[in-house]
C-alpha cells in the first residue's frame, strides 16, 4: 500500500514536470516570434517588395494584437478551461505561422501576423495560470524560475536564430523559415499537452463579458497602436486623435465592469479582483519593470552609430545581458527562499546598479567595460521576472489566476510600447537621424538614466506590494 502511494506520488510529480515542459513551449513561442522577425525584416522587405511602412506593420501588428487581447485570453482560460484554451491558442498559432511562412504578398503576411498575435494572447496566459494551478507552493518558485528562463531564452535566441535561419536559406525558403520553424514545435507540443497537462478553470462558470471585451480591446488598441506607430510615422494627426480616445474608452470599460458586477454578472475584469492594494501596486511595479524594453533599441543604435560597429558585432555585444537573463531565473528560487516577496525589489535594484554603471561607462567613453554591467542588468531582469509574476498572481484568488496572468503579460506589453515611445523618443530627439557619433554617445547615457529611474520606482512599488494585503 505504501509503495503504491509512493508510486502514485512519483507519477504525479513526473506528470507535473512533463506538463511544465509543454507549457513552456507556449511561453517560448510568443516572444521568440517577436524578436526573430526583427532580424528577418530586411530579407522580407526585399523578397516581397514591401514598402517600409508595410514592413514595420509585420512587427507592430503582432505586438498590438498580442497586447490588446492578452487579458481576454487569460479570462477565456478561467471560464472555459486553461488546457482547452492553451491547445486552441497553439493550433491558431500554428495556422498563423503557416500563413506567414507561405505568404505570397505583404498583405497576407500582415494578416498572418495579426492572427499570430491573437493566438499568442490566447496561448501564453494559460502557461502561467496553469503553473500557478498545478504546482504546490514548495515547487512553484522553481517552476516560475524555469518560466522566466524560457522567456529570457526566447528574447536572446530570437535574434541569433533569426539571423542563422535567414543566412542558412534552408530548402531555398530564406526568411520563411523563421515562421515555419514553429510548426514542428507545435506538432510535438499539442499531443503532449493532451496527454500531460491537467485542465483547470474558475469554479464559477459564467458567460464571457462580450461588451467588456470589446471596450477593453478598443481602449488598449487606442493606447498601444499610436505608441507603436507614432514615432515611426512622425506622429501624424490620426495617431494623436486615436491616442486621445484611449482614456475615455478605458473609463467606459471600467464603468461597465462596475455596473456588471453590481448587477450580479461576471465582468471580464472583476473590480473585486483589483480591490487588493497589493495587486494594484504589483501591476504598477510590473509596468515600471519593463521600462528596460527600449534599452535594446538604443543600445543597438549606440553600438552601430556611436561606436561604428557592424550589426553582427552589435548583436554579439548584448550577449552578456542574455547570459545574465538566462542565469537570473535559475537563481531566483534560491534568492526567494532567503528574501521571499522581497526578491523582485532586490533584483530590480541589481538592474538599477547595472544601468547606472553602463550609463557612467558610456559617459566617459569606456565601452570595453560594458559587459560587466550588461551581465548585471540581465541577471536582475531574469531574477525579477518570475518574482514579479508570482507577486501578482499570489494577490488574487485561484479562480482569477488566468486573469492575473493576462493582466501581468498585458501590463508588460503596454509598458514596452509606452516606454519605447517616451525613452526612444528622447534618445532620437537628442541624436536625430544623421547625427554624428558624438551626439549618439551623449544621448545613450541620458536614456539610461530615465530607464534607471523607472526601474527604481518599480523596485519601490514591489516592496510596497509585498507588505500590502
């Protein structure tokens, strides 16, 4: 009897970790497909005879669709089953990847990227919510560390893999392989998900809040789309007008949610779920945590226009950050055992030190020493991500785990758009196109100081979230 019980326990443990491997495939693909396409854009533009604006849409339409529908995707998992939505999102992502890979024209490619972004938003929150649901407290930190490491691996590997695939020109497919490579991963992951992933959902089944979903999608689209497109297009009048609609639409969404909850319905984002001051502060901390997003843009420009390096050298220069990002999540569980909920604040503090050190080295024109602070930035970023995720999800009831996961991911994506628009705008204002290396070298540390301020504010908010109910 004891042996049987032990065997069952070992079997359940093994199934959890096998399920985690499958769920991490859903974590890997969305960021991988964002970064991998950046490297392939010149080849795409040349092959399909795409205009610069259409080429930019290949990136921006994916980012906008992903950000806008993440909360809806998380809520769908809560209501209809996270395993079911994970598989549905992965199937959609596979169809969209095939559409992109065999696209005969820029318009079809943009349509495929739109479908990819929506499918990714359905798939990605289920990974995080399922980890929260199936792992006991003692194993959750380790599982979330692997989640963070996967996210970090995707962001680092995307650019390197994209360059390798385009250069390899497998079967004469060229850039198309950056999309088609998803298909074998999905072909393996879907049967494995059916076999190993345990389904979970909110115990209170309800109908989807369609009006709330439409209002939220419209409000987030009005916020994110102009921020993504505005700088590239010189802030035309339509960008300003659409951006001005974001606040009224989001206020209308929130009033609708409050009314629906008062009437006994089930809103898309229950105001009761956001009643915890700790959750509000931890979401704010997640927002400022991702002020690092524009770093990759300004660092690439600094390396090439400021230091005169070629694109390959510039890509290799960011590797110390990538190594730190891979190691950070793996050490997060050990740090969490000592610092508990203070891990996020500690990790963002490491980032602040690294960013300030990089700013100082750039200011005195000593780029040879940059690998050390870059490693520290990556280590802190990788360590903070799983800690922040857990801080957010732990502030809500288990039935809202998918909602919390969607809100965290959506907050990160919105932060990336906002911070890139503001900090990237500052950087390019100080080093306009055609400016010499001296202007670029002066603009880079100024942008880093703003990033450091955002990270420091995120660290403070995460400490306050830890103490809040």
